[in-house]
C-alpha cells in the first residue's frame, strides 16, 4: 500500500511488522504512558463548562487530555474505550505526544 501511495505523490512510510505491530505498540503505550503523569479529573454536569475549562488550560500551556474531545463527543466514551480502536489510537497519540 505504501508503494502505491508513494506512486501518487504521498509521503508514505512503512512500519516494521505492519499494522499489527503498530497496534501492539499503541496498546503498550496506553498501559505505560499514564504512569508518567499526575492526573486531575474534571467532572460536572452537562453544560457546566468542563470542555471550555480544559481548552483554556491547554491554551495556557497545560497538558490536557480531553477524552470527550478525543471520543468526538460520543456518549459513554469511557465505556466503549476497549472496543473503539480509533479512540485508543487518538488517546495513545495524545499521551505520547505530551512527553
């Protein structure tokens, strides 16, 4: 696939071990990365301004992991975390990018 993408002008890279190796690494990072941080949980009723608070903190340089934004505002994002590959990938990228 990377070869075809390169042929049409995309800067495509291949992963050693393919997608399965990538997925294993994402899952491993999701196990290890949270241990490197001190978490503060923001909770409150719908419409209380949680997302605005997180956006304001991020704008001031704070490290913010907005799970609802990563889940694209789908209800019960934490309940579907294990079943949602794209959510796990976005979380892994967010955690690993916040080194």
